[in-house]
């Protein structure tokens, strides 16, 4: 039976969150494991979510002037080594191609873990004058980082992402772009995915290999662990100096460019699952859901039922709602379960009695709220219910986030919070790497970010007692 | 100066076609060479064409029920080896990953040259019942084939494509899908790219490694050489047997599935260039052009010119026309050249005298036809001119194709045709590999396809004189 998988229930979320996650990912048919260790397959249900994410992010990027390109998959070893910090960060985790066809390569090639070096190489050739600036390039691709332990979406050897790489005439412009793209990510998460985020700067320890500063958006999962959901880096002129990317300014003097990069990956699908999912499976925010409404006929063998279901589906589609009809020979209970596991925001139930009464039943995936509506107004009502659902999902996620931020003024308070209060812990920090390392060792919590909205909740570092310099969000993280 | 590149003229098409091609590709800024031998970079102008191709093909695929997925980049050696013919065809030209992070891999991984084996591996796990069929999956990705000599778009070590992979219950259904997708490609080429194609079947010698039959669309370049522009393969149950992909039918009996695959790649951009380009550069069919109209202000420093240009650009955009305005500080002559090199279908010239007269000048890229139109009707006129241009481009390409098909009944006629009449040569064939090999050796022409529209132009094989079995299109090819 095709339905065999449905029989085995999903592990309850509060019993074993990790197992619940694995169950949902598998039963919603988002991914499958592949024959290659650590690599995942994005199945149609999973890839369709990524397609919607790509489509919407790409639109937002282009509104800011970004253009897409495609860069090679391979990076020669010598190119990867040009920027010292960068190679140190990535070389230990890349895959190496040493043979092409029947010949052993003279220089080995790594499969790109990220493409700064390739973009720099291109920029060094195509940027000559201030007229060539800014360059605002992006690419959609997959990258490879050799990982020991992997989990679908969250950490895999290969993952899909976009990487934006820009070059600017001035330091200010580069910084402005870095923050602009972070805001694009934050707005996207909130508006499309109903995921509120904390915006801030990474500490030096946590910043990207080769960056001057790294900015991040951090979201909070249902289990109280944080997920870095998008990053934006300001490189200053470090890469430009390593790669010799110079332009002649209006006075005809040679200047180094200032660069940024920024990325969001399939990881964000993990966030959607862990922020919104429940014991019955996935719950997709309507705006990003590949299928927004599933029309499910009841007693579909009876005369007129399938026709009416098709009519309703047609009206929904005509209203611009992504709609499917499940007219398979499974019974309605199975169909409800499948729609719920897949997280389809709304279902329409339509059976002989409904048809007689001229109504259809609309059921929300998140709250199970049912509404009986006149068949003629099903499309309009569905649109209203989905708008409400999107708004409610964001509100619930915001409330969950707010309820999972604690403050610590002393180290005892801090250790207690990390151990007993899932979520972010706000605490002051002196700025020393030593304290950051000690906190991680003592509690497993890492510095998630120094939020843009700084407060001084205490005059001293929560760890060492020296004068505090920054408010930091700390937490356990994926 | 940013315009330095413009000073060097493009080599005339009829002087040196290969050099003309390279010049166009480079000066239109479609690609750049990378630090990795044989790998190209798709720059914004090139990638934007590919984006439009992807968008439109993807829409057409989905209309036929196709769903997108993403498969791993790597194939373990043992998986690649499962289907005998397939591995023989591809193993000599793949790139091998032998090291991951700091460890030497136990089993080496190839970078996918194509993904049949990965799809088969997935299908063997997820197909159990006839209810699971058909599976109609596709992915957009890049693939790698280690090439000795490369040319942008036409033959590169890495290229971008889509690969569709389907599984069906019956042989008939698989054959139907194979032909259906070939027709999708053919219609796409004709309707969107203004490129007429010959549809047909490949000989056994030319078919895909592991296929039962390969179908192809062949297009003809300006220089009379053929370009294989898209292929669709019927695998029968060969891969299914090698990978154990079985389903239980309605009588609960185990059956092997029947499979297809089909692909179109960035190679098709080479066809657009070589079918439509002229001595001034690229000529893009309006339907696929990323920028359809460039508005170029004349004497833009004069009062009101830039405003009027922006007004016209706004009206064009509002009419759904992809429009840019070139308000850079270059002189109009440079701007015209750039628009021509990039193949932008129409330009609008607007200067002080035009504004006074209430008109704008529209110029077609292909014919240079100029039309003076009232400013208010510029958008409507532009739409009409582009429709006409698209139709004219197809007609010209069809006429070129028709004028470059010759027929040969004797081997002398055949050799003369290949040597002296650029284009396809139609000739009868006995069906023996030996004749096919001899023809290639004697003339360098290969069998392009056995066209669906068969005729019998002679009763005997053009090469050996034995009874003829098939009409074949022969030709030199990229």
C-alpha cells in the first residue's frame, strides 16, 4: 500500500524533538537520504518550498539592483589559498578533485564550499574604473562542506543556497549593502515565513573566515535552540588586497574595492519545520506553501461530488490560490492525514450533504478551525483564512520568542538560565575571547549575536566581572 | 575607459566564423573564462538569457505534470557502474573526488556527468506500487564532463542544464513521454528562440549511453554546421533491471518500470548566437531577450530629455515590456553600439527635436528598420515591432535551413555536398554501422538523425549501395 508510511505515527514533539524532526522531514517527503554519505535529496515537496523561497528572495534581491551569474563549481587550490584567513577556515572541510577523466590533475581542485575566491578572481579582471562599480552579483547553487555528522536541511555535506558578492568604491557603501541585505533576509523571514528574528553582529570568534564583520539573523526553534538563519559579511578591502581588485577613481588614482557577501540556504527550511511544525507534521506558512489548499471530496463515488470539488478547485485557482484536488482512491481520513503531515495550510471538505446545503467546509491546518462557507464564496473565504493564518503564525512565533528570552546578570544566573530556560539568554560581555570560550565550555551556549538593539542590563561582564562592553544573545544552537 | 572594449571591432562573420563567435560571446559580456581550465563563468548578460530559458521551459514542463527535485552532486563509483553501457560511456570523462576534508575517501565519488544512476537509486527506494507511477522528476543543475577542447556554451567542462527523469508502468507510456518532451523542446525552440529544428531519432552509434532509443532536435547554424539542441531518451527497462526498480501492478505482480530522460543545456545559447547573430553582435529574439528595449536619450544634458526618456521607459514597462534606459555619460553612438552588440531587440531614440515633434524613433536590431512614432503610442508600437521581429527571425531561420538542405543519391554526390554545400545532406542509409563510420571517416559528416518525416529519395544506401532502410540527415556538427 502506498499508505503504509502513514500508519506509523510521528513521534510527539515534546517526547523527542530530534526524532520528531526526522519523522516530519521523512513523512512529509521533503527529503530522502542518498547513496552519498551526508548528501540529501530534495524531493518534490521539499524542493517546491525551496523554489518558492528562491523566487521570492530573488525578486527582493533584484529590486535592490542585484544581478545573477553562474560561477564554476571548482576552485583551484592556489586560488583558495590567496586569502589567508579564508583558506584556514575552509580548507579542512572541502572535497578535493584530483583526477579528471583518465588524467591525474596537476593542481587539485576543491568543490566550492563558498565562492568568494572565484568572485574575487572575476572582479580582479572586470573591474577597472569607478564606472564599473558597484558590482552586485549573486548566484543560486549548491556548495559542499565535508561534515562528520549531518541532519537534513540543518547540516549536510551538500546544501543549496544563494551567495551574493558585491564590490563597492567605498567602505561606507559596502557597510550599507551588508546591512541592507541583512534586512532583506529579516523582512523575508518575518513576512513570508512568519519567523521573527534577532538581528545583530557576530563576535570575532563567530565571524566568517576572511570577514571584517559578520551580521546575522538568529531565529528560535520550538525546542528553544537557536538557528543562524542568514548572514551578511563586510570584507572591507581584505580580499581586494589579496586578489588585487583595484579601480581608478575620478581623480584617476588606483583604489582597492570594498566587498560584501551574504547568503541564505536550504537550512531555512529546517527553521520553518522547527518553528511551526506540530505533532501531526509540517505546518507551512500560507505565503510560502507550494500547495495552499487541498480540496478533498467526501464520498467521491457519489454523483456530482468530484465535479463540485473540481469546480471549487477551479474557483480557488482562478483567485490565484495554489490549489490541488485529492481525488485518489484513498479514504478521506487518509487524505486528511496526508494534507496535515505535508503542512498544507487549508483543506476544503466537500461531500454530498455539503453540496445539498450549498456549502463547503474549510479547515485551517494550524488551529484546526473549521468554517462552513457558501460554495460561491469558498475562494474569498480561503484567502481571508490564509491571511489570518499567516498573521497568527507570526504572532505565535513572536510570543514564543519573547517567552524564551531570559536575562542573566551573574554567572550563576547565566548557567541556570542556559541549563533550565530554553531559549536565548541576554547577558553582558567584556569583549574578550577568553570569556566567550569559557562560557561555551561551561554551558555549551555560544554567542549568537550582539543585537543591533543594545541595552546595558548590567555594568559588568557576566563571566569575568570586568567592565561590560556589549550585550550579547547567548544560546544553544543548531 | 569602460568603453575600451568597444573600440576593437567584432571579426566579420564571413571572414572567420569561429573568431566572430568568440568575439560576440566576449564583447556581449555573456561569459568570461575562469581560472579552472574549460569552465566558464556566465556573466549577468549570459545568465539572464539562461534564466528566461529556464523560466519558460520549466513552465512548459510543469504543464505536463513534471515536478522538480534536487539530487546530489556526487555519484559513488559503485553506483555509476551499475548499468554497463552507461558507465562505459561516461567513466572516461568524469572528474573524481578522492579526498573529503582531511581524509582519503574509501570509495571515490564522481562529480555527476548526468544523473540517471542517482534517479534510479532513488526510484528503486520510493517506487513500490503502480500507484506510485508515473514519476515525472526534473532537476536544474550543472554537470561536469572532462573535455579536452572547449568553447563557451558549445562544449565546456561544466555546463548548466535540466535533466528530466521519468518512470512509467508501461513501455508505451515511456515512449509517449519521450516524444512528448522532444516536442516540448522543438516547440520551445521555434516559438521562443525563433529556431526551426529537425526532429528525429539518433542512430545506435549516436544514441545516449544506456538508452534504447535517443531522439534529438537538430538545428542549423549560420555557417551550415548542425547543433544537437536537445535530446530525449527512452531507456526501456534497462536501467530498471540494473537497479531493481520494480512495482506491483494491479494484479499484485512485480513489474519493471520503463524510464526516460531528456535534457536541454546552456548549449542552446550557442545556437541563439550562431543562428541569429550578425556582424554587429548578438541578435536576441524578443521573447527570450532579458532586455527587450533600450531607451537611449540623445543630447541628454538638454532640459527635459532625460525626463521624457524616463517617461517612455515607464510606459513601456507598464505595458509589460522589459525595458532599460541608458542614461550613462557615454555618447549616443557608443550606446547604440552596446545595445547592438548585446542584441537588445529594439532601441528607442529620443532627443530634443523628437520631443518638440512629439515623436520617438524606434529601431529594430535585426533589420535596422526605423519607425517614427508618436510618443504616446511608443509602447504599443514597440510591442507590434517586436512581434514582427520575432516572426521575421523565425522566417529567416527557416529559409536559411531550407536553403541548406541538399540531397545525395550517389556517394560522389554525397561527398561533393558535404564538401561544398554547407548544411544538412539528406541521403539514404542501409542501417549498418560500417557505412556510418566510413562516411564519417571520408567526409567528417556524422548522422544527425533519422527524421520523423521519412521519404525514400533512393532505393539504395548512399554509401554501400545495399538496400536503403532509412533516410538520414547528415552533416558536420558542433
